[in-house]
C-alpha cells in the first residue's frame, strides 16, 4: 500500500456517518487526482475494480530476510495498525474511517508509514516545497539517530530544501528514531530520488527514482545479504528519456 492508493480509496469513499468523502473534494485534492482519472478515460468500470484491489494490499511485507514498506519502517506505528488486522475486515475503510484522518492516532500512524516521518520545525520556521507550498514540518531521516544533529543533518531532501532550514540543534525531546544496522534490509519507495541509485544506509534502500517523471525504473537484485551493495541496483530508462 502506498499513500496514493490510500488517497484514491479515500477520495471515492464516503464516511459511514457523515456522508462526506474521506478525502475531501477540495480543489487541491481534485487536481492531485485528475491525472489518475484521466488514465481511466474510456474504462468506466475499471476504477471501482482497482479500488477494491487496493483495499487488499498489505501496508508492509516481512519476507525471508527482507522487509518492504512504502515510506518508513516505524515499529510503534506498525503495531498500532497491526492490531486492527485489516486483512480480515472485508471493507475496512468503512469500519475504520479514522485511518484517513491525520488528526487521529490511527490516521497519524498511517501517514508516517506511507509518507515518512515528519517533525515540526522551530516556531516561525517554514520552507517552500517543490510545489511552492509553505510547510512547517520537515521529513526526517528515520533510519538515522538524530541525537546531537542539527535540522539540516536530520532532514531528508535535496539541497534546495536543506538550504532553507536552520542549522540549530534538534531539541532533545524529539522522538528517538533509527533503523538498527542488525535489522533485515528494508526497501521503500515514495521519495522521488534522483542520481545514481545507492543505499540510504547499510540496510535501507529506496527504489523510487522518479520513473513517473522520466527517471529510471529501479530495482535491486537481492541475494540474501544483510548489507546492501551499490552494484546490486539495476536502473532502466525508458526509450527517449533524457
């Protein structure tokens, strides 16, 4: 499950009590969903079938020697979701509509798993994202310990983001994050990286290198290793892509 699959489910599902869509049909959300709707032009019945399939997708996988999740492997949030046993609930969006509310405990857990861990910046500090929206929370490198680091060191993003952040130390009261080097390798997507594919940490790799925006389709040839290797990444560009 990725955040776009979750958003699509919410966009087309009404709250069982209020009747409002779980993802409000605001102008911003309509624009974000427009490309998806265009892909289904001429296929009237296909969207509903695909939405039902989306609901069957697990939010993470634990396989033999490796792990997979869309954005961030966070055990506390995963335990919150695990207790719901969603795969055993035929229509879980209607049973647990709070999963789509980022202000609820369940919604906040899903947001962090499928969009990454974000921390509030110091009071008054904001940055402009790639779409020009001003944000007061920044995505952090959840696989690394933040103790003793400043905001530019813990943030996860490109140089255009980092230069907008202060070099003040991160407050000690922020939650402790890190992915143990002894843990099985974990593969994520979501982050629209660029450049030469390589591990984010010895046992953490992102395979999203912006293929939807003419970047390469990236994979990793896994052979049971506990530490990931640069040479095991495979990147294929579409014909005509620059």
